[in-house]
C-alpha cells in the first residue's frame, strides 16, 4: 500500500511538471507511468490464470528439529512473476493446535519453483496442511492478484529417527510359539500358512506334497509351511508424556521411535506397551506400517505412568518374552533390568549413536 501511494504521488508530480514546464520528456514519463498499471495487471492476471500449485509437508524433521512445508508453483505463463506469497496453516487433528508458515519466492516464465518454509515443534500425530490462496506481485510491488487454490493434505508427522546400535540374537528374533505373523523366509510346521512351493526332494514328507498341483504339472510339488513368529521383545513406555516439557517430550519420542525402528531393521518383532485410561495397551510391531499405525493412534494426553512387567504378566498371562526394554519419564533406558543410557534433551542424536543395545 505504501508503494502504491508513492507511485500515485510520483505520477501526479510528473504530470504537474509536464504542464508547468510544458516539457515533452515529463509528458512521456507521465504517460508511461499511467500505462504501467494496466500492463502490470494484465501480466499478473495471465500469470494467475496459468499458475498451478501442489502442497507438501515433510513427515520427518531436519537436524534442527524443523518440519518443511512446501508449495510447488508452476508458472505456465509467458510473464515473469516477481514475487509469490502464500500462507500454509498447519493443524494437529488430535490436539487442535494450529501454526502458520509463510512462504515467498519468485517464478520466471515457464518455471517451476518451490516455496518452502519451516515449522518448529510439531508434535507427532496426524496434521492437516492447508493453503487457500497464493498472491502474485509485480516487479515494483505495486499491484497483486490472488489465486484461490484451496489445497489441503493430511500428513502423519513422526518423531526424528537417528542411527543407533540395536542387536537381536536368533533366540530373540524367532519364537516357535503360536503367532499371528509368519516369517517371510524361514520355513516351519504351521499348516495354515504356505511359505513357498518347490520340487519334491528325497526325504520330504508325503503329507507335504501338493497333490492337486502335482497332478496338473505332472511332477511332484511340495508345499513348505511357514514358521509362526511371536513378539519376543516387549518395549514398555512408562511415562506421563503429556506432563513432560517440550524438549524432554521430544527426546522421549525420538528415542522410542529410533529403538523401535532399530528392532524392525533387525527383523525383531516386538510389542510397544503403554498405560492409558487405567489399562495397559499394546501394539505389535512387525513391519513399518505397524509403527506408522502406532504413531497415528496413540494419544499423548491420555498416556500414564505404570506400564510395568508385573502388570503386563497379569494382563497377558501365558505370553512369555525374552527381553524387556523399559523407557521411563526420567529418560532412563533399561534392558532386562540393566541401565543402558540416561538421555539428555538436546543430545539425543549423539547419545543414541553411542548406544549399544543387545536384546
């Protein structure tokens, strides 16, 4: 608005000087200044008409703990757009907390640009990113037109995941008791699940021969049965996370995410156990999708202290496990009763890198 007011005063002064001094030069400048607004507005309207945008929000933070919100703008017009401005509103669908990210940049004719901004301290959970419009400005910043884009995207924001050293032995990885999940590579004796089909070998059991398929293929085909896998590691989240400070809470969930991801990389199925509403809850983590479901479903505000091995045995009797990991509100990490680490907020990455966790 200030630039436009200055421009109007300049045009008025040039016209006054042209009349006062009867100067052709001032007259040409005055006419040029008068014709500039229509040209700028037509250029902006063309750019607005041919502008296409897409919206993204990074689910993981960068090293500084910030999440990147990005608006990709494709300027398909023949005109240079000196400045694009937009605002992305982020809303946590679980807690209702809002934050705003302002974006700006410029786009040449026929160019695709990324307008990016960073949001800090997004607690994990399901977030909705929304951008309603983008404003296009001319070179002098005098005029602008808005384009309604009404973009929205839901993103599951996750805690940071760092490098650490988690090692799981064969006894911990493989459970020969009944389980809902079957190992993708190792065969077993579960008749309800077939691992693979192969040619008959000497010594194979007759009851493993797939007679219908063998008759169709005119050769003996054997069905290898799968081995059921249980969860031999129980990871106790013993904290009232909603009462923790911002930095401590962030450190708490980063450690939980990193260790659970490390167990997955070791092909070690495990249970995440926490207390909510006076009862124990658990989530079996067997693949990456299970971990994503956990982050999308857990309610931090309702999480309580008291998730212990004694209560777990009472709640789930007859389900033995090999290793127990306990991660408490004081940021102390235990494995099978032995203290493994005391984590300091702000130094999570370095401390996890030096951690050696054997389960």
